[in-house]
């Protein structure tokens, strides 16, 4: 009966079950990765003081000494239960022949992002300017030959690189065949945490890749359609924006996300 209501410790006092799926206030984290953990504690009435069992024999508040001892005793079992659960998920996905990045690429290649918004000008002069800016964009943000060949072969509009300038989290590029392509920095702290935590979950991978591709497409559309401003000025703003956003995501990853997912 693997599930949220069944993992943790089963505590027996004088051979009678008094607590089911007890996690002792975080000794076993409230996290799906620990669904495989089962512990059995067998005590008699001589342990009542150490376990702070109330008179009804149904509530337990570990003493500090008991909590420390129990935490030390279950360290290896807790680690194995987590790694075993995560490995089982990988095996199931492999059996189903699911490649998260391939699934995301197949879904995103079908998306047809709008060339301009209803409020953008659509006269001949504006269309000519859009074409010029798109051509300049391809020159300004090219894919490498290797990236281009791989992206076209796999139909992938999201590509991963080992690093980007100023440790930016993402950067857009443009390909004549695929249109807007987003390059994601796999070395950024957020992506390293994401890959470790969610990299095998096809649905979550698709959500994150869709977000970055949409951000890149929005940048591209702004450069091509905000024609009252020079494309050079807009590009400079977006570079600053990406760097600021990437630094902010780095900080929140280090100070909040990693603590939550530790």
C-alpha cells in the first residue's frame, strides 16, 4: 500500500500497534521520495519515558536523546529508501521508452508562435522591417554548426550548452528552419538542481522547456515588432534583463529551493 498515508514508522507497545505511519516531525521527511520507507519499532512500557507516550498510549513525542539515537540508526535505511524509490521511477520510464527531452521536443516543435500581436502594425513597411530585423537576429544570435545540425535532426527548439556569458540561464538564437531556438545553460545552479530533482520527469521537463522557449520567442517578437525603438537598444535591454533574471534565479535557488529540496 505505497502512498502518502502509509510510509514512516509503525510503533508497537507491548505487541499492540499504537502509531501507524509515524514520521516523528520530519525524521522521515514529508516527501514522495520517501514513500518506500517502512520502519517498525517494538517497545514495552519501560520505554514510555524515552518516547513520551501519553496516557492514552496513542501519541508519541520523542525525547531529544531518543530522536538522536533513532535518526542515527535509520540513516542508511532512509538513504536507501529514497534512492530505491527514485531508481524505480527511472526503470518504469525506461520500460515505457520515455526520453523526457525527446518528448518535450516532439511537443514543442508543433507550437506555432505568433509573428506579431493584433496591436502590432501589419502594413508592408512594417513587414519589411520585421524581415530585416529577423535577418539581423539570425546573425546576432547564431547557433553553432553542431547545435544547428543536432537541432534540425531532432527537431529540437530547446538546446543545452555547457555555459553562457555572465552565467545567463538562457539565451535565444534563431535558425532559418526552426525559427526561435532557446539555449539553456546546464551549468547554472537552477538547472543543475532541476536536472537532479526533476530531470527524469517528462511532464516537468516539458513545462520548464516550454517556459524558456516562450520567453525566447517573446524576446524575438519584441525585437521584430517594437519598431519605434531600434533593435540594438532592445537587444541591450534584453541582455541586461536576462543577466538580472539569471542572477535572481541563482540566488533563490541557493537560498530557498535547495533548502526545500534537500
